[in-house]
C-alpha cells in the first residue's frame, strides 16, 4: 500500500474538489479494510474534522453522520430503540469493539459488501443516503446503482417508525462472515424481508413481501408459503463455506422464525 | 510528515509516512507491549486505547490521530498490575502474547459498561483472540476483577 | 511464608507419601505479571534496532522448477544489502524438524532449491534496510518457472507421475520407508497376532473410513527470528522456537559453521503447539548475518504463518473393529494414509503416534494391526501439532467404537469400561511402537481411566441426557464422549538437564534447557526445585533455553517437560540439598548424620546456622566456594496421562446448527504440579480440539493455493464459542515422575472430535466421519436419513 499525501479536509466542498481532481485520490472512512485492497493513493482525504460523527435524533428522523463509528452507532439510544434492537444487534455482530471503534457506517455502506451484517437490517427500514454535492437516494437505490458513485456520502437518514425487528446472522463463529443473513421488520403497515450474504449482497424479497402483506391472517401456512416464495424468487449460490441448497434451507428456517417472532412478540 | 499526539500522558511528536499505521509507529519507538499478531484487523493483540476507546492499532493510520490520546499498558501500570493479579490467580496467563491488548480492553470495558453481565463481557472481548487458554480462565479472572473493582 | 517443622523424608515415613507445600498448589506464573505489564520479552522486542529486514520471495505455483532467476535489478535497488537464490546457498539437505539426532524425518529440504513444491515455498531471500525496500526488491526479482503438474489429492499421490522429490542428495537418517520416487516419505507396519483370522471369528465387525483435515496452529505470535554477530564474533540468534538446541545443531550442520560459534536463545514465545518445533526463518537470518556481518531479522506475516509454516497432517484412517456379541473387543485393524505435504518433517512419527497413543487404550484385544503410508503432496508442509497423530487416531477409533456399540446394541460406556486399559495392565504395543523406532515396554503404574469415566458421567449428567433429550421446537440436547491417552516424553531419547546455583542471601538460580512457550514450564520447574529445596518459588530464579548458559534439553514437545525436565530439576535439587547439608555439617563441625534442615535453618544437636548465613559464609567468609548442582534425566518409560472427555450439545435439527454447552474433562496426569496451570493446559487443548472438531478447516484452491490464510477465513474458537468447561483431576501418583507427576501438555486436545461426532450421532442418528463437523454436513445427513425413511416406508 502506498499513500503519497494525507490531507484533512477543512470543508466538505474542499474534500469534493480534491476527490474530483485526481482519480488516484481517495476519501477515507474508518479505513479498517484498507489494507485488504492495498491501494496506491495520491492524496488520502480525511473527513475527520467535518463534524460528520454526530447522531442527531429529531421528532421524525435519525440523522447519522457518515463518520459515526459502528460502536458509536450500536450503543446509541435512538438506534437501540429501533425495531426492538435489531439494528443494534446486527452492528454488534461485526468482529470486535477494537474494529468497530474504527469502522464507520459510511464506509460500511459505500463498500456495498456482500457479507455486510448491517445492510440487510437497514434495507428493511426507510433509509435514505445523502451525498455531497447534490444526490439523495434510498439505500436500496444505492445498492442497485451500477459502478462507483462519485459523490461523497455524508449522512444516513432513518425515518423513525415503530415496529418489531428480527435479525439472524448465520455463522459458526462470531468472527466469520455470515453464511447467510436474514433481516425482517414489521410495522403496522407491512413486513419487509431482506436476505444478505447469499453469498451475494443484501436484497429485499419483493415477491414474498407482496404475498405476505396481502394476507389477512398470518398463520403457519402463510408463513410457510412466504418462505417458499423467498426460495423461488431469491438467488442463492454456493461457495467454499456453504452450498446453495444449504443456504436455501437456512433461508427457509430463518424467514419462518423471523416472521413468527415479529408477528407474535 | 510530523504528527503530534499524547502517548501515555506525555506530548510526543513523531515523523511518519502517510501510510504508516499506529502499530508500526509505536513498536519502532520501543513500545514493545503492543504486539503484531496479524496486521490485518482480525486478532486484537495490537489493541491500544485511543481517547480511552479500544482500537486495533494495526488499522489506524498514525497521520489521522493528531492531538488525540493514545494509551498502552505502559501508561496504566497500576491498573494492569491489578488485572495481572487476577490472571495469575486463575492461571489465565499462558504465552502472554494476547494479554497486553486484552488488559487494555478490560480497562475500557470497566469504564464503558457498569455491572456487565457475562454476555456483555464476552461481547466486549470477543475480538481479542487467544489460542492458549481456552477462554474460561480469562473469563473467571475478568469477572472477579470487575466484581472487586466496582 | 510457610514454616514446615518436619522434613519431607520424615513426613513420608509417617504418612506414606510426601507432603507437598508448593507442588500440587496453585501459584501465579513467575512471568505473567511482567508480560502483561508490557516488559520487552519476545524475540522481536529484543531485536537489534538496526537489523536488516528479511523478506522471502515465495512461489506462486504448487509445483515448478526454476528455469532462470535474475536478481540484478533487486540487488541494485538502493537499500538492498543482499539477495540469495539457490545458487548462493550450501547444497546440503537437512530436515527442518526439531527432533533428536539422528532425526526420524527425511533430510529432504535445501535452504533454497531450484524446485518449488507448494504455493508459498521459498524462492529467494532479500535483506534490506527497511521493509518497504525489501518488498520492492522482491517485486524486482525475475523468475521463469517451468510449471509442473502438482499432486493435490493425497489419495492419488502414491506412484503418481509427478514426482515431488526427484532431486539428488536427499536421504533418510535410518530406515523409515523413504521412497521419494513413489512420493512416499515414510511407511510402517506392525502386527500383534493375526488380525484377519480373529476378525473372521468375530460376531460383529465394522469397517469404516475417517478423514481428518489439516489444522493450522494459529498461535498468536507469528514466527520470528533475529540474528547478530556478537563481540566474540559468534552468531547469536533470538528465535521463537520450541527447540533451541536442535536449531543450533541443524544450523551448524547445514551451513557448515562450528557448533561452538553459534548461540541460540529462546526468549518468551507467543505460543507454539508444535508449529515452532522446526526451523522457520532461522536459516535465512543466520545466512544473511553471516554473509553481511550485520544484524538481521525476519518476521512472518500472518498469511506466511498459514501458507508457509506448517499444518497438522491430514489423514484418512481405515478402521476395522471386531467384537463378540457380549461386547468383548477382539481385533483392531487400522490403516492410515497421511499427507505430509511438500516436505517430510515429522512424517513417520506423527503417523506412528496415531497408532501408538490410541491403540493401547483397548489393550485386551487378541490381535491388532497398524500400518500405513505417509505421502508427499504439493500442499503446505505438515508438521508437529499438539496431539501429534493421537488426535487423528482418536477421532477414528473412538468414533468407530461408538459405531460398533450401535451395531452391538450395547451401551458405549459399558463397552469402554469392559475393554479399556486399567491400572497395573500393559499393552504389547508399548514395546513395539516408539517414535520412529522400537518402543519401550511398560506397565500402567498409574492409570485412573476408570475413575475418569465414572466421574465424567456424574459431572456431565450423562444418565439424564444420554442419548438425547428433545427440547422445544426442533432443538435437541445430546451427549457424547471419548477416552484418550498420550505420553510423557520419549524414553531413551529425550534428555533434559538442570543446573542449580546457590547465591549469597540464600536464593537460587535454576538454569534449564526446558523451553517455556507459554505452558508455564519455567514456573512449574521452579515449584519442583522449591519443593525439594524446602524454599519458596520467589527464591528460585529461572533462566531457560539459552544454548550457552543453560544445560541441554530436547525442547517442548512430546509432552516431555513436566516429566523429563521435571525429573532433571528434581535430581539437581537433590544434589544441591546434599551439598548444603555437607557444608552445614562442616560449618557446625558435626557429623553429617546429625544435621537436620527445615528449609530455613540447619540444626545439629544444640547448634544451628541459618540457611542465609551459610550461603553468605560460602560466598565471603569461610570455606568459600560456589555450590552448583547439575542433574540430568532420560526417561526409561513414557507413562501416559489419561482422560475422559464428555461433550453436551444443543442441536437444531432444522438447520444442523449446534452449540457446545459444556465440555467435561477428567484427567489423570499424576500429580498436577500446578493445578491452575495444568487446568490451563487441559482447557487450552480442549478448545483447540473443539476447533478441529467443529470450526477449523485448511482449504486449497484447485491450483493448490491456500484459501484459508487469515483469521477471517480460518475460524479458531472465540470466547463466545465456549460456554462452559468443567475440568477435574483424578487423584493419581506416578512413582517415576517428579513428585508423582506425569505430563499434561497434549492430552487435552485428543477427545473433542470423537466426542462431538458421537454426540451428533446421539442427537440425530447422523454419523459424520469427515472433520470438521459442520452444520451443513449435519443438515445433509438428516435429509439423507429422512429420504431413507421415506423410501423404507414406501416399500
């Protein structure tokens, strides 16, 4: 890895100008994973001094600065309250505190990591991302966007809603990437189901959700059918840690358990 | 480039390259308590406290910590001595390579969580890997230490 | 401080056994505090600050020949001090294995060779003034390879077209079955009785094959060595090793440097478990420093530790067990195919221990056959790893025993109690199988296996759960168990020695060759000395593992330290005590037979002199002399520690996932010198065994490169994986051991794989015969059973 220059930006605009001026320039979030890609960087731009490390709760929103660390986020009261703690839980299952005091929520999202534990839970909530200079999009749209986003992620905004959440990271060891992730959220309007680390990245199970949300009564048959639709419509794959069939079995089991848990709590 | 930060209570200034990590800066200046176990954010033996919070020093660029406070076991000797008494009593100190990083994590845990449950403790120290002890003796030592030092 | 009014001898006379004030009591390790508080102690903490940084260019191919190698550009890079290829190093084959000389491992390694035999094998060595420059230099070395067809399946290695060691100059030190042209590193066969005939006469026979995977040691401190030339023009190495004396000898023989010009020091080591029972980096540091005159060092990266040090030997174990309907085990037939990877370190010995430290558990059989082959492949070299074959053999035999019990419809506890070895008994295997050579006959003077099983049943609440209890939803609780044995050093081969020096003021230096790698040998050896000398641990200052300053010891392996090194310390202490009594008699001007010593004062008739005064007198005042005593010990047998391991799991039948709720270990290691440290050895071993049973898997790509080369994709147990460990020691006393002790370093690791496999069977009816036991395998097994049920019903 090589970094020729390090620069602490004095304003977000300065950071943006610097980033745009050279394709070899890069913004650093937490930097926790930087060694993995071993990049050659002309100027590393640090957003540390731009007060993007705040969590601001208003009446209807939670505004999270992109430089908020994962540990900061998981221990914040407003996040703990969301969905009965399922966002907090998904954050706390990422490696250890020594890592989570460095890794930032911005870096975790911009990376669009397929194995991410945080993205599935956020995908089930009304979350939109704020970029500088001029973009705003839902988390889902960002995940679907092709290629690099040139703007700088500054805030993650969650609309506060009351509901029950469920999160399951399937892994034998806490320091392992998930074999599969399942996140479910239910408010008085609808269910949202997200499956991640399939091994591909997190995705909403639209057809399954559509079916479930049409049902008047959620009984065992409905739950079973919802899970079946997930298996029929979501793509699962094999890699060296798990086979496609096994991931399907896990998805079925945990979608069913998750729906029951958020419904009957 | 020059970076100035507070190391174990003293103002220090170091000449570093932009891609230099805190682990390398500390070890090359004879802070030998901070260990290199993997250098890729996965094992926890390089843990130091940054503004009192446990961080993996192999994953923090020194250039970024201007003005901040770094604490290693050299900076909190009395507290670490107390922790070591409990580890010694439980036979939890074997090869010792993970112990300094773990001691700092325990010190931070004590400050961050009041009355931690066993699960709280495990969740907090899970990133400090140990291959020798089997973890049980460490946990016993930590529980007794926290109980006696409420 | 304890004041003991009577001597150990008189106490023995009164109570029939030595009273122990320090041994068999917990005491904090003598070094834990200093280390946690951050004192420089490990090899890299002590490196010369100007040391050249060594980096190794490693092969990207699993098997290739170097057609050409051009180091010109690398050498020209500013800051590069030296670049070495196979053309610059001595062409003398050696083994990296740290074992007694002549080694039972083939000499099949060159310092650098024109063949590379696994992805990560050494191609060239660079030393530069900084790591950055060294890495740049690596990238400037131009290598042209002739890529050869690698052997990546150990079941296809024998007589494969691809010969991994075609070169001249390799050899076996004595016959071990070394047939490199057939890709065989070693082979062996032994028979007791006629196994085929006995099997034919059995009521019930089972025949099964088991696969154990390679396992990585994953010790927290990566391999590290630093070298310098001192002011006496001698080569001095600080290295994180388990075998400093073997390192010295191997360097001398291979680099043709007189032994007297080399000093090897082992400082604190951050874990070894067998992974540092060999040379890793020492050759390069020594060569660079000898050739440049400058200090140098090499620190393995974590991926180098995974890719380029060692793994455990993966094995296929074919087992046949034959028994009568009443549950008498009559025959065991065991064939092993072992994969030693690119080089043959520990090939024969690990494979033999898979038999010699498992088969005697069932000593009453009419016939036993043990045979097999160790083959070369283009995998990472396999080497010593705690358990050393016993864990692989135990998985196979203890799983097979439960499978036999299922066929016999017999309770697996009753079966073991009927057939397992007991105190006072022996097995013909002890006399036949040693480590690479013939064995040593011995009776089990101390064997509390029966107690271990009984007590383990109580502690695990076995009777309430066996075989399983359905909990709610799809969850089920189940238990499984296994018994195990290991050894205490290698008889007639492993030698340990200790020197005790008296100081003024009445304290001692204890110099031992014995290698503390974190298991606490410095501490327990101090305890043994303090017990015999009737003093306290703080008055015995230990210094260990320096080839100049400490007497010889083979090193930390084969569970030899407590038993062999401990006996050496005991011998030295006895000699010292007698010397002190003589000096006291001299000082008091009485005959020796009247002198009594309680650790503090020498008394004779109506006179006395304090120990402190005597020591000062010997230094400064009268009859001045320096008292030192050296004791050595070589074992004439290897009394096994025993244990019974019981696992309780909670398993989810819908997904195959499971949690290990409790692991009960009841251990017979004779007298535990330090019960807390002994418990630490057992529990550390249990958790590594659980890692092998459940989570850890060394995996390769189709081209032979290691995919599991970091902690993110190689999963060692974390604190959250371990819920409860219950460990107890049996009351046991081994006469030949120091204060009744046997060794305890390895026994903990052996039982978890079979215990877990048996518990999973008890929970689900699924028998997993390939490690690790993953939820996916369990799930697939459950599905297969369901299919079978459905098709049976359809019939």
